[in-house]
C-alpha cells in the first residue's frame, strides 16, 4: 500500500516541480512591471487626477486585451453570467479600488514608500489563509508582526506618536485591496479562461469607475494629452494591467498565492531603484531600516 501511495503521488510532485519555474518567472515579471507602475503613478500626481488616471488605465487595458480575449469571453458568456458575483467582487477589489487607491496615494507620498507599504500585502494574504482555517505557526506569526512593525515605522516616520501621511494611509488601503484580490483568485472557477477573466474584470472595473470619472471630470476638468501623461498611462494600461495581471493570475494558478508572494517581496527594491533613477527620490537610512524589517518579516513569515 505504501508503495502504491508513493507511485500515485509521484506524478503530482513532478507536475508541481515543472510548474515552479514558470510560475516564479511569471510572478517576477508581474512584480517588476508593477514596480514601474508606482513610479508612473507618482509621475502623474500633478497632471492627471487619480480617478481619471485609473479610468483611462483600464480603457487602455481593455483595448490591449480585446483582440486576444473577446472571442473567448463571448464563448464563455454563460459561465460569466453564472459566476457574475465573483467576477464583480474581483473587479471591485483588483481593478476599481486597488489602482484608484494607488493613484490617490501618489499625490502625497513617494514611490519608494508606496512600494515598501505594498510589500506587506503578502502578510495580509497569510492572514486570509489563517481565517480560512490554515495554521500559520509561530514563525509565520512572528514574521507578520515584524513586517507590520516595519510598515508602522515607515508610515509614522519613526515617531512613537502616530503621524501618518495621507498617501501612506491610502497605500495601506491599496495593499489590503490587492491582498484581498489575490486571496480571492484561489476561488476562481477553473472552467473560466484567464483571458476571459481578465477582459470581464477589466470591463466591470471600468464600468464601476465611469460614474466617479464623470464627477471628477465635471469638478476637476480633464487633463492635457501630452507625452508626459499619455506615456505613463499607456505603460500602466498595457504592461501593468494587461501583461502584469495576466502573469500574476497565471502564477497563482501554477504555484499558489503564498509562493507567488515570495517573489513580490522584491518589489520595494525594484521601486526604490526605479524611483531613484527616474524621479530622483533618495532613500534615507530610516527607509532602509523599514525596508529591512518589512522584507525580513515577510520572508520569515513565508517560510514553512
């Protein structure tokens, strides 16, 4: 019996091993591309209102995905109707709320801070796993506490008296939204293709943003279409939305949210390097300490 059990589990182990490399690579692609999106959001903070930037991001993403996903989406329309509530919640968390919160945060905090705060989202993913009945253990719990301490020190600027910048708080909300979206992906219907899922959530997210976009347009006016505004919008629309979301969703399907989250820990380093190179944002000793705490905490918390 033991021999039969070993033989029966061998194909499963082999499939998991084969999926690890592509899954980690896809998670890496998404992480690097999303790091650039924080820099792009920061670059747009004084030229494009946050809601308008989010709305046009998803319109551009829809146009980019449509040639590849429209036919699959049409064929799966019965599945989409059946799982409409799930798709609506995924669109709200991952499309409508998350990106709008990131753009709002970019008005009053640095791209480096945005990336470091987002590094705590895997800790939130672990918390969702605990709420789902999975035991975390002492090591993961300690890692969560260390990472959360790093986030608190970062957003309070090292003061024992909380003094949060508005942008830091918006970014914390964005991290919660992204972690919730990633946890929700584990419940994605297996029969619903990845491209159809992307196209549907992008469309639903843009529809939910449309009324708020109209209010922003009436109250704040539009923005000038210049290379400085169109370029970042095309980047976040095509790469950070169509490419990165497809890569991240596929990575979670191959290796799970927890292992994909390990790669996501590299994001603060990528954001710090990009913001220094493109925006001239310096990283001080305090930020380096917070980065070490966050990265150390999430790495400790992710280990078995």
